[in-house]
C-alpha cells in the first residue's frame, strides 16, 4: 500500500512541538537541577507555559512571541537561549520590518532606563545586556529578514522563468496561427477568385437560349452549388483565420494574365496598361495585383455581364490602378449577402505599400482606384519583409469578408500574452523581469543590513558605553607619573570617580582608574593607600 503524504497541518504541529522542546530544554534543565529556590516548581511551570504560548502564537503574531520571550528573560536568564530563535522566526514570518524594529528600539530604551536609572546597574553590566539584545535579538532577526528576501528572490526567479516559458509558447502559438492565416488567405485569394469565375460561367450557361431547358436548369444548379461552396469556404476561412497575415500572390502571375483568365471565364474586361508598368517593385506589384483581382472578383459576383475596364498607369514616382465596371444588366448573382468589409483588406494592403485607395459607385457601376508610390515607406517595407508577411485586419470570405482585429480561436482579442494553452492572460515578461530585479535588490539590501547593522549598532553601543564608563574616572599617563609615594590622597588631585575593579577583586585600600582606553575603558591604574597616604601605584596588565 502506498504511503499517504503527511498533511501540512500535522507537519506544522510537529514542527511547533519540536521547537518548543528545543527552546524549553535550557529552562527545564536549570529548573530541575538543584539547588531549588522557593517557588521553583510554579516558576518552572510558568516558564514552560510562556514558551508554549510563544510557540503556539508565533506563526500568527511573531513580534508578540518575541516580546514575550524577552520579558521572560527578566525572570529566568535561561530565556536568553530562546531569544535568537524567536528573533530569527520573527524576521522570517513578518511581512514588514517597521513594527519589529520599533519593538527592539522600545526594549532597548526601556532596558536602558530601568538598568541605569532605576536599578543603578554599572555601565559594564548595561553594555553586556545591550550586546545580548543586539547579537541575540537584532542580528538573528536580520538574518531571518535576509532568508525571507532570498525566498522571495527564488519565487520571483521562478515566476520570471515561467513568464519566459509562457512567452516562448506564445511565440510558437503565434507562428502556428500565422501559418493557419496563410492557408486561409491562400484559399481566399485563389479559390474565391476561381469560384466566382465558375459561377460566372454557370450563369452564362443558364442564360444561354441555344441550350435545352434541362441543361440550363443544370447550369443553374451548378451556379447555386458554387454559391453554397463559396459560403462554406467563407466559414472554413473564418475558422482558420485567427490572425491575419499577408496574402500569397500566385507565383509568376501578372496583371495581364489575371485579366486574360477573367476574360476566358466570360467576363467582359478590357486592360489598359502602360508598358512601363510591367516592371514594379515587388511590394507595389503585389498590391496592384491584389487590387485588380479583388475588383474583378467583386465585378463577376455583383455585376455579371457588365463591361469592366482595368487601367494600370505609371507616371512619375507612382503607379495608378483602377478597375471600373458598368451597371449589372441582370443584377447580382444569387448567393449569400455581402459582409461589407472586403474593401478594408484592400485599403490595408494599399496602406502597407504606402498608397491610398478610393472605391465607390460611379455611373451606375462601381470603381476601385489606388495610387501607390514606387518607393515604399521604410516601415511598410519592413512589415512586408516579415517572414509571415504584413499583418492585416482579419477579413474573412472570398471577395468581401469579415473585418476585425486580431482574434483568438475563441473569438476574443488576442494580445499575444495568453497562456500556452489559451486559458488566460499571462504575466508580461517585462513585469516578471522587473519583479526579479526588485527581489534581487531587496535581497542585496537585506544582506548588507544583516551584517552591517549589527556592526554599526555595536559601534553606537560602544560610543554610548564609553562616556558612561569613563566619565570622571580617567587618569591620564602624565597625571599618573606625577603621583609621588607618601603624598596625602587629598593632595594628589585624583579623578572624582573610580573605575570598576577587575574581575579578580580589589585589595583593601586600593583604588582603580582608567586611562580612557577605547572602547571598553578597562581599569588601567591601581593606587593603594594606607592612613590616607599613597603607598603603592602600578599599571594593571591588560
């Protein structure tokens, strides 16, 4: 049987129990070791309960747990072993640093006022207590803050990697969509044009008077079938075209060949072309070919039997192309209604080539005219040189398709920042990189603070401790050398306050002074008196 994973709540409780056992061990050992003072048992039980409460509520209120342990150290000095642990956890668990820093400042100020003001603690003891607060409290807390920032840095790095992976998948998806769009555009450009010409031929057969009625009926059915196929092609293109890219021009086909094909299909079309218009830049030639083909396709569909004139003229630095058809003798061919946006694709195509397009009714018919510069703007040329061709608005359907922006398969706007599976928006790579930079900056700042702040605070403590320990107790070397054995004490001009004696104690009748050695102001001179006179003086070995 496969082992079940341990629930997170059970792991947290086990971790809290282990933490309590670790921090309670010094307190329990001291409480169970003789000699036992009065109220030893209640004091031990209360201390262990306080540690238990600090552990239990430390996850939710880390600062309160830390302050409880600091207050417990006033009753039992063994709480000092728990202070670094809870300080570190406060740094790991606290989102902000302001309240914890304010708590340390309050403890420092209150402790200083109590020790130096109320209890009259000597400066050396105060300095020791302040050092304990610094290195057992502040330093572990800063290390906890550093660890928290490192974890945030790792998470930001993971998010950045995920954003890059999403961007890579999105790029692959865009390539796939562009390929689908090329397929759709190829169907639009080639099959739509051919189907319109087939419908035109079928309509001519349907109207021919020299054919039997059965043949004309068959031609009418053929024309209706072509109209149905055109609509189905329209739907297929709508599915394939999730993103628009440049159309594919039939390889090697010129405007003259395009016109010949339309004339062979039964369209009455005349070509008026300037001989110099045969040699055009690729982008301009592509746009001219597109304008003529779309205009002929629409003329065959909406004005069957009407004469069409195609004019291509090159003059100066531009080429002008126009396709003009007369009124339809018998009205448009039966079929699905126009979607009314085929001209949008033509306008965008001409715009990308740097030209302008004008289209509208003229003399009962319809005219499409475009003017294109022979030298395309740089931006248009760059877009046309893209591997996927110039991006155009979505226009579906042969001849006159739907117009719209870039869309996803679901029909929703696609900004290229969707998840690889298309489930929703993803973080922008720039935002992920910015968060990663910020996390790195915070981690570096926390590292500097974690090691620089304790050193700076220790220096401040020394600067505060030094005047407290040396005030009125400094005897410089020149003053020490002027002292003469046998002189009365009152005549020596000694400092008004003595320094604290060394740890080994002081012989009877001896006094200690310091020479102001920084930063600890240790006792330097020992002067011994008998009957109010100086009997010995010596320098204490440091």
